[in-house]
């Protein structure tokens, strides 16, 4: 079976590197985008199994990117996890109103990430049913 693809979208190279390491340790293939515009192009070209999307980014923020991903057929039903340091109810509500599947508050730990990956992709090792 092919490895599950996770599109990581963040304007911080440090965050991207950390998330790539976390995903790699769990057996997932990672795709990277540094803003919403690049994320839309990567999602169209690669059809990820899950999108991990930062909210605060230049050019096209995470909420706008999430709405755009929901309007396109290949990603209309793809799980999208918005990630933000903003945890107040209005920010979380705005995230869900943009179409995200889940909302994760920074900083988060490996256990939280693993639980979300398991919930939306079915296996911690990056392939369904195979560990």
C-alpha cells in the first residue's frame, strides 16, 4: 500500500522542519507549502490525504486557503487540520466556519498529533491497517 500523504502548510521553516520530522517518524510522506497560494497548487498537483494548515500566513491565510480547498473537487472532503496559537472561542469558531475538520492549538505535543493522524488517516504508520 502507498504511504499516506500529508500536506504541511506553514510560513515558518522551523515549524515545517519539526512537523516533517514528526510525520516522517510516523511513516507519512510529507508535502510542503509555505503559504496558501503554494498550498492550493500543491494540493491540486499531489492530492494529499490530509492537510495540516497554519492559520496566520502571508498572501492567503489559513482560513481563506481552507475555504478554497473546500471549493475544489479533489480536496472537498480531505481532512484539514487548522493549527494556530489562537485558542479563544471566536478563532476556533472561525476555523470551523472556514471548513476545517479539526483545530489544533499551538504548541501541541506528539500525542495530540498522533491521535489526530490516527483519527483521520486510520494508522499511525502511514498506511491503513499495516503497522
